[in-house]
């Protein structure tokens, strides 16, 4: 699998975006991740650099607990799956929701943690979201919809 490494950061107060040139979708800003001491930033591509400085397209500070990595996978609707997304698993064409789980990073890959149960293997998520057999759908994320995980218990 050829996976592009990218991140999203959740910004609680969207008024912080103001008239910034920071591209965002709702509360999320997308891009690369930079950690500088105790601070983290989601940043755009490098525009210019030399021995003395580097200029980035944009940068936005984010809290460490609000950073999610892209899994490299997409759900049945073509939406990119990130760590922190809440997935519904559908076992049939009638879109019956069998269970809900949270995408987490697990050692060497991403897994799905079903409420109160063991995590899937990292290979399961990759298999479940393959084109042609895609049985998972993003129904929310842990930042904006934590109640979805509680409802499944």
C-alpha cells in the first residue's frame, strides 16, 4: 500500500481561523505535522527555504490530543479515514449497522476499537476498506461526536 502521510488537527474554536489563509473544513485543518518542544502545528507545503529561514503556505497551532493521522484508507463513500474517526460496519447491502468502533493507532498500523471489546487487527481495517469489499462507513469522529461511541455500548 502506498500511503501518503498527512494529518488533521481539530480546532475547538473555529473563530480562531478568522481571515487566515489556513484551509480548513469545519473544525479541522489538514496538512503536515510539526512538533516543536511542547507545541504542535499543522502546516502546509514549504513555499521557500534557504540556509536562514523556511516559509510555509500556512501553519496552525493545535493541541497534541487533537491530532489525527490519515490511515491511507477510504470508507465506502470515498471519505478519507483518519485516526479518531468513528466507523460503522455494515455486513449487508441493506446498510444495517452491525457495530460502531473507533479508529486507533496500534503499534504497526491502524485498528478499530469496538465499544467495550477488543481491537481488530491492523490488517482487518485495510481489508474492510478495500475497493469492492468496503463495508465500513465514517459516521463521525471522537472530537465532535463522542456520544456515538457511548450509544453503541
